[in-house]
C-alpha cells in the first residue's frame, strides 16, 4: 500500500471542484452553528474568575458578581460595535479583512498573527475544558486528560480533512441542548435557592484564607480571566454570507440574540456558583453547581455531556477559521502558498493539519490544564477586537456616509473599551503567560513580511516585463559519463543520440589496465567518441566536473549530461550500488547551463 | 564550509594512486608490528581464567596453573600448524583465502563471517582492556571508562582514515617496551618470591568461598576463557608478504619466536598471579602483580602504560584486517561493492568507518567490560582457526607433494584441537554470550549469499552476451508541463526546442477563469502548441500522468518530460514553493520509457 492508497482510506476519494457550494442557514440554525465558540466559554469563564479570587480566600468570592456584570457590560459594547461591522461587511468582516481594508498592511498582519494564535488557543482551551467537564463527571478519567484531549483533536482534525461540511442541522443540536440545559439549570437552581434552600457547597464546607491580599490589580486580573467569556463572538460578523437573505439584517438580529443568551448564561452561572458556594477544585464549577441542583440525576449528565459537545464544536469552528485565514494570508503572499491550495476534499488540508499539530502540542505542553492556558488566550482575542473596531472607526471617518458620526462613536467606544481591556489583560497576565503571545505576534508579523518579500522578489525575477524574448535555437551537446559498457549504457547512447549528434562519452580512468580493456570493448560496440579523463586520486566526480567546467561556454550551446543509472527491483538493493548517478546529479545541481538527465535502466529481479 | 572541505580538514588531501606501496620489514620489526594483537592478550587472559575459578572460591586459584599449561600446549600446536600455512601461502593465507581455495564457497563465507565478527571484538576487547589497565593505575578514571574507550576508538578510526601506514619503526616501539617490561616483571617477581618472599595479596587478605561448586564443566569454562590468549596469532601467516626475502622462511622463524614469547609471558604472568595471590577486582591482575613487585615506582607505571599502548596497537591492527577482508569479500561479490572502493587516502574508508562504528557500539553496549565481552570473542577465533587448518588438510590431501603425510598430520592435529576447543568454547560460553555469535555467523553467511545473488542477477540483466545491438534512431517527443508563463518557462521552451521540434506544452486546468487568461498570455509569447487537460479534482500530477499514459507507445519514440523548476537562493525559501517539479519527478520514477529532465531557473535573491 503506497502513500496515495493510505490517503484514500483515511480521507476518502477526491471531490470534484464542481461540488463546492455554500449552504444558507436560517437564523436559529446559524445562531447554533456560529455561536458554539462564544457560548462554550460559559463552561470555564466563571471558574477562571473564581480561581484568581480564591487566592485571597473563599470570602472574596462575592467579587465575582460585580466582575461578571462588568464583563456583561463589555459584551454589550462589543456586540453593538460588531453590529456595525456586519452592515459594512456583508460578505464577512474578519479582523484581518477589516484592518487590511482600513488600516493598511502592518495592522492587518498584527490582526492576522493575533487571530492565528487565537485559533490555536481556541482548540487547546476548548478541548482542555471539554476533557475537564468529562472528568468532572467521571473522575477516574482525570489521569488520562492529556491523551484524551490529543485524541479528540486528532479526531476533529481527521473529520475536517475529510471535509465535514458545517451541515447546520446536525451541528446545531449540541448547541441547542447546551443552551436549553444551562437555562434549565439556572431556572431550577435559582428556584431551589429561593424556595428550598441550598445544600452547603465546597466554599462553605472548606472555607480557605489565601496567601494573596486583595488589591485593585488582583481584581483586574480576575476580570481579565473572565474576559475569555467574549472569545468567539466575532464569528457571526465573519460569517455573514451563510445567512439567508437579507444577510446583514438577519446576521445583526442573530448577533443580538447571541449576546443576550451569552450574557444570560454567563451571569446566571456566576450567580449560581456564588449562591451554591462553588469553589475551584478538580471538579469544574459548572459540574459542582449542576450536581448540587440536579443531584446525580440524568439532568446532571445532560449538562456535562452538552458541555463536552459544545466545547468540541467550539474547537471545530477553529478548524474552519484557521485554514480560511491561512488561505487569505497565503493568497496575499504572507504565508507559504501551500496554504492556499484546496486539497482533494475541497478543504485547506495544510491549514487543518498545522492547526491540529500546533494545538495538540500546546495542549500536551500545558498538561491539558485550562487554567494554565487561559493567560495566553485573551491577548490575541482583544488585539483582534481592537484592530477590527479601530478599522471601523477609520472607515466611518474616511467615508462619512449618512449617520457616520453615530456609527463612529459606537465603534470608537468599542475600540477604546477593547483596547483598554487588552492593556489590562496584557499587564495583569504578563508574567503568567501573556508575554509569550506578546512576543509571538511581532515575530509572526516579521515572518509574514519576509515571506511576502521573497514572493515579490521571485515575481520580479521571473517577470516578462521589459524583456525582449526571441526564441533561440540552442545547439545541444551531450556528455555521457560511462563506467563500463552494458545494456544500460547502450540504451543511454540511443537516448543521447536522439537528442543530438554531438555526443561525447566520458570515462574516468582510475586504473590503467581496466581502462585499456574498456576502450577496446567500447569500440567493439559503438562509434560514440570516447574521452578518457585521468583521475590520479581515484575520484569519479571531481575529474568529471573539471571536464565539464572546461567545456565550451558558447551562449548558443547547452550541455546536457546524460547519466545512465539503473533502478533496482527492491529498495534495499540500492544499498549495494555506488550512488555515482546521484553524486553526479548533486554535484551539478549548482552548475548553471548544465542540464542533467538520468536515463534509467530497469532491473526486473 | 561544505562536506568536501570538512572532509579535507579531517582526513587530509587525496593521495594519488601512484603513491601506493608496501614496505618490507626485518624480522624483529615485523614481529613487533604483527604480534601486538597476540601478545596484548597477556593483559587479560590470566584474569579471565581466574574470574571463572574464584566463583568456586579463592582456593581454586591453583587450577589456573594446569589450565595455563594446557593453553600453552594448544598454542604450540597452533603455531606448528600455522608454520605450514605460511609455506603454502607465501602471499598471505588468511582463513578466508585458505578456506575458499580448498574448501569452497560456504566454508569460506563462514570463515569470513567469523573473522569479521572477530575483528570487531578485537577492537572492543582490546580497547576495553586498555582502558581497564589505565584505570587500574588511575582509579579516578573508573567512572569514565566507556567515554574514554569510545574516544580511543574514534581516534584510531580517524588515524586510519587519514591512512597511517603501518610504519614499522614507530609501531614496533610499544611492543618492544611491553615485552621488555613484562619480562622484567617476571624476572624481578620470581626473584623476589624466591629470595625475599611475597607480600600478602588480595587472595590471602580476603579469601572467599564462592557459590559454585568445582566441576569439569567449570574448569572447561575457565580454560575457554583463557583461550583468548590465542587471539591474533594468525596475523603473521596473513602478512607474509611484508617480510624481507626469503619471506616464508623469515615469517616462520618469526612465528616461532612469537609463540615462544607469548607462551613465556602468559605462563609467567599466570604463575606470578598465583604466587602473589592476585584475585580479580576492579584493578587488573597484571596491575596487582606489578604493584606488588615494583611498588609505586616508575616501573609499575611503565608496565601499565606499555599495556595500554600495546592494546591500542592491537585494536589498530584490526583496522587493517577488517577493511582488507571486507575488500576481499566485496571483490568476490559478497559485500556491497562500496567496501572495495579505495578512498581518497588509499585506504578502504568504508570498512574503517564501519569497524569504528560497530566496535564503539559494542563497547558501549557492554559497558566497557572486558569480562562481559570475552564470551563472545573466542568463538569467532576458533571457527577461523579450525576452518583454516581444515583447509590445509584438504590441500595436502589433494596435492600430495613431497612429505605431504607429515604436513597433513600436523594440520590435522591443529584442525582437530582447535575444533575441539571451538566446541568447548561454544558449549561452556553459550549462555553467557557465545550464542549471539553462533547465531550471527550463519545470518551473515545468508546475507553474503543474498548479496552475491543480487550482483550476479544484475550482471546477467546487463550482459551484452547474446544480444544483437543495432543503434536506433529514436524520435524525440517533448512534453513540457507548465503552470504559468515567466522567464523560467521561456528558458525551458528554448531547451525543449533544442532537443526536438515535437514539443507540446501541457497545462492542468483547475480553474476555468485563470486557464482562459493563461491561454491568451501563452499565445502572446510563444507558438509552442498548448494542450489543456482538465482536472476535476484539482490534482496537478494525476491528470499529467494520465495524459502521459495515453500518449503514443511507439517503440521508436521516446518521451522526455521537461520539467521547469527554479532553484531558490536560500534553502528555506524552498519551503515557500509548491514542490510540483519534485512531485512530477517522483511520480514518473517508475514509468518506463519516460525520461524526466529538470530545467532549472536560478533565482539570485
């Protein structure tokens, strides 16, 4: 089985280009498909706020409430800001596109770098959180978190390489179940708290006093952690084109709905976590709350599995976003053009593979811990928010269409707020990991521009502009290195003669006796002129190169070196032969105006 | 700096073939040069006997005396046996040559396999013993034994790659010093014991009772260990041609002398070890004896350093023997022919490198322990002794020259005795390591014959016998796959046209719009006929292969596929380009009657 067969089995038969199509989705389905990334952050955002607060002590938990309200306010600002983007970019306005359109090359590259980083983190964080939700329900899986996570990424990668279409109906199910089950959790949870009373949670049973003291910096750190709740809300504005007509209007409505749902779920979970005294532990906050509200009933398991599935869906969305952005960057010359190739299955296979690889490595490097990955996450997200909103500000300022002042004000508020949060996140999370992303983004931008410069230089060097091409009749001269005379050589002679009549065979003399015998045999078999070149040090390649160097430099002449070689029937048999043909090829690789042809004689045994 | 420059610095400039020569040595120098391997075994043979005996208890040490006498008797038989070989093979009669000459292919291959194994072990054992002698004098080196050993092998390998000639005078010095210092040790040692009395040795201070019981099997095991004293005595009969005339006579005299010296040193050291109560420990037996005889004086250090040097010389002899035998085997078609290539420096570099590699790996795998390596050693040696002597028996029997009965009897005694010892060694050492060599030898023989079969099959397939060759005028047809039109393509067109007028450019259509634009541009620049082939699945290579498959199968026509490619200025830039040329080349590798030429366009930036 060769590589191609293996590929067929794994990813399936190639799909013809003609089958490429986009499907259009109604609003609820589009909401479900595009919001899994955003909504799934409910699974870990509250927990990340509490993790910072309990370093002061479980008593500081109440601060999660005002922080959650502040994040909800931020969510509101970002949502109204993005509603404007949708109007302006009905074909989809990702941060890279918006920044490139309005702010120019370097801001666009920064947005591109931030987004690529972000997509990798989306996969790692979502899968890590999904595995944590799973092992909260089944603690015996705790020790296998990393292998389970890597396996999930591998499966998602494989599915995307085969080209699962985001077939709305199927993919919307887990999202709807997640929304419904969390809403049920909130209703039952708050009702129970109001009418029945709550069983004592972790924070009441084991109150702790932490080692940190409460400070404005610590509160900002908790806020910065919670801002991961906003990741993924740009998805709707990126994907306007999948809505039914009128696209922009439907997308705006859907975005608003998503904001409302996300806000409700996030505030609700944070509230319940406070009421029920949930505190960070190996079991996730959502799992603790759900267990206390539902006991060990089927509803608890529905919440956990819905959480696992929506998190895997969230990871899956990055497998559309990352390859698409890589395609944009490659098309514009900032990434290797292999990322612009549409694979066998109509997907950008190289981008998918790279994302799968990077996110698994990241997951494994951080031991599958959501908490360890979070500090890296928000920097990229808020960088792209800020650039995207700033781009919109610039756009309104330049175009000044009807009502531009109000629109500019909205986007300016969005840009300012997200910029401020970016600074907060960058500063408060710097030492715990944000530094890596802050260093990585400019490094990526540098790589992008090096790549662009190379492609531009190649285009210039290959350009037909300002050249005056006249077909030239080149004279062929063939040099045929021979080491003996046998069927393979006779075949090579026939080939050489079919190119030109000017053929010279060259034999390297390392042993006078054999050379004499060879000359005699040569003349018995062929009349091709034979040139003997001496090799006092027994090297084959050196004297040959020397001979070729000395041969004519006529610009109207081209020398083709015909190298006879044989192809063995089994690979290991190659080890039994001097690799002279290969050595000659390699040595001539950098000799301009020398063309090398290998004429192969096939051994059948 | 490229590979060639690096090679020049490491091994020096190539040496012209004309400088090849052999020097002739007088008897004492030849003795010194050829007997380092044999004499150096004095450094470990006694110790290996004692190591087995003390498993019964230190009281069993006395048995080393009769065992040593038996080994000396064996030595006597082997020496007189080899004196005959020298007469019969004045050009050098190694076991492989003698077996091939008289016993046929398979016995010769067994001898070859045994000898190759043996040479690798000679290096590992000698270097390990040398390092042990060194760390007996300087115990702080004990923990570095493996790295020191590997370093020594690397240095010896390097020196041999440069081609140190066995320049007699220089190389004879350590051997003479070794002989002299051990003789001095014996004289002073026995005199001291007779007239002064001996200080109490290890065995007297710490007498032990072991866990084994004394048995005939155990005594045979101890004898088998001691037989390593005989390793290397075939060197003189292998190297008859380096003696001054009359070669055979001088070689015989020298062999006798070597036997006498080896017997004396070995019996003497074994006797002293018994008298002075030496017992196996981290310090070697020779070092223990020398320290008791000479105290901490300069003479002690002379003995130790002479031991280290003669052991390194012993390892060095294998670096002539192994490559020479590999050359014989390669010349006869049993090893890859790369082993028959004389390197830049007139040495068989591939054999030297392989020996260096294998012996270092072996040394490291066995933790630099002589004791662990010894059980593997004697099997190969006695296999080749037995085959070589049996070959001589066969020879006398066939030729029946004057006095053949006596000669036959001598060699038959040799063959019988060494064969018996081989059985003893194989049986008593089987579990402690000999099994590996016993399994390896037939495996090597199998590999040798597979290689031979391949070369014979290639010769048959390439043979000009029974073919009726008439030069054929083949018609050239060029197919030129293009993906655009630029300077590189124009250059490729000129090249293609220099081969034939029948050039067809082929463009794979993966996107109708670009294809139309391309066709228009193509016609503006050239009149080469352009064939558009559709690719519904966007593959470039598949449709091209399909097209080539469908093209003519006329036996008088040959299709050359001219693949335009460019060579980037820096290696990393290659990562930024689709490797289409490479993919096309690879895909066509197994298509017969299709010749691929890469026409390279050089990018300068």
